[in-house]
């Protein structure tokens, strides 16, 4: 087993950060900087696909380039006004660049070698949902989010940078299509993507006020990272905590000093391998590990982050539900979700309600099998995301949005 020292890891983080930040000023956020046609699954007619890169910003305002895919339908939009656009934020794919959804062969998936010459599986399991929307005349843009397929660590569940990437994907798609700046836009995502979609919704008014946001679907959003961290610990996807720690450590020396230096040798290997992993190989190599086995003190990652002031402050700043929405939102989560706790999603919806939002919070169909395997969580993609797309299409058709916010 090749272990990485704290000194080597911080050097790698510093090098990656310097590669990510351009020497010269970036173009305006949301500016598409490249586009080229790509193939996607045979048999999907009337939908063209282009891989794009576009400009966005990091949480400190520094420029960054993000990649994604635009699916442009030939089918006419049958509703009122201009063709609408849905930005899909992806669920968890991994942290290695080879895992980016835009790098999946035929937009669906492929086996690839990661940087450590390990075999990884890049599976774009939400592709059918993109096509479901596109076949109804809706433009779809997917974003890889910051650092996935581009230099630097993927800033996994960094809601501020996810919001920027989603909002700038909307801007880039409209500009690339020569669509009016006020053409209707919606956000959608499940799991990591649900958090990114919700983050975009609450940052839209301040970061991209020109966008005509009609609605958001946020499925199983990781709204409170303290609660989600505890739920994921010891589960099949515990390695995603390595994705998150690497991303936050790259953004904050204080976070690095408080958290990464507390790892024991096995914990350092956990972080190093996370930087190159796709979710499938993360499950195969680290599934069901308890993070108390990875720290010098025997604390879990959740206990460690709560004890360290800079790290706790950083995660508290990421909590969703702290800003008012400028458009309706559907939030769905299963009461039996074994990775993303139901109550923290319901609390996020309640916070948006208290800030004056028009919010519908619905329980997704419960499934209760193989606890901590992720099965109870994964089924929600099938049971709730199509409903989320339909919710957005209703908003584009100017159907009044449902709400079960309680009047105070």
C-alpha cells in the first residue's frame, strides 16, 4: 500500500490549486469558451449534443473553467414563450477527472483507467432523464461541476461553488443557443445534484439576477452536511467523505490544518485514493469503512469536524435554506433514505417556506432494504426525478405551483 504523507498531500493540493487559477483575468462568468459535437446513445433522435466549457467562479470569487454538455432538441417547445432550459446537476460520479459525466462514452458510460492506472467505471445513470426532458422540446444542459474533468480537486458538496457552476451553465447554454437572456430556466438534481440545484435556486437572486428562473426540483438534497456526514459514515459510499475533505482542504488552509493533519496513515491513503476514484471503485475498495478507523484520535470525521472551529464554520456556511428563493421549488426525499436524512431535507424546505418561498415538500416512495447499502437512496432517482422534471415543465407552462408551506 502506497501511503501519502501530510507534506506530500499539501504540496499536491497547492499545485492543483495553482493549476486551477489562471494567471490572467477570466472571461465573464457564464461565457462559453469552447464547444464541439459529441455522440450520444444511438436511437435518441432529434437531439444533438455538444460538450462545452464555460467560465464560472470559485467560492472566493476566483475564476474557474467548468465543462458540461448541451442537449439541443429538434422537437418544438409546445408551451408558451421561448424554449425553456433545464440545468441538470449530476448526482455523485466520483472525484477523478475520468468520472465527469461529459467524459462518458456516448454520454452513457465507459470503463477507463484513472491517474493511478486503476480501472474505473464512469456511469452516467441519469442520461435517460436528460432525454426525457429533451424529447418534450426542453433544452438540457448538464454540468460537471467544479474540478470534475478540469484541474484541481472536485469540490464535492461545496454548495457555493455548485451554485455558481449551475447558474453559469444556464447562462452558457442560453448564450451558446443565441436564446434571449430572459428565456425560462429551471434547475434539477438528485442527491449531490439535488443540493447543487437547491444551492443554485437560493443564490440565483444575487449571483445571476438576470436569469428567468421558473422553478427548481431538489431530490434528496444534502442540505446539512453535519447530518449527512454522520449518515454516510460506515455506508457503502463512505469514500465520498474523502472527495469532500479533499475539496474543502484545497480551498482553506485552516480546514487542511484542522482536518487532514488529524488523519492516521490509513486515513491519508483514504484521501489520496479518493482524489482519483469514481463512485463504483470507491464502493468496491472502501465501502462500509468507519471513519473512526482513519483518524489519529479515533474520532469519526463528523466528530472531528464539529470539534474543529474553522472546519465547523466552513460547513455551517454551506447549509442550505439560508437564503430566500426567487422561484418555486419541489423538494422530495424518502423517509427511509439510508444516505441523505429525510429530516434535514424537510428542515431545508421549511426554512425556504419561512423566508417566503413557494415550496412543495413531498415524501418519495419509501423503500427499506439493505440499510447503509445506498439502495434505499438510489431508488429515489427512479421514483422522484421524473416527477421533478414534470414539475419544471408545469412551471414553464405557467401552471400555478403547488405548495404545502404552513402559514405562520
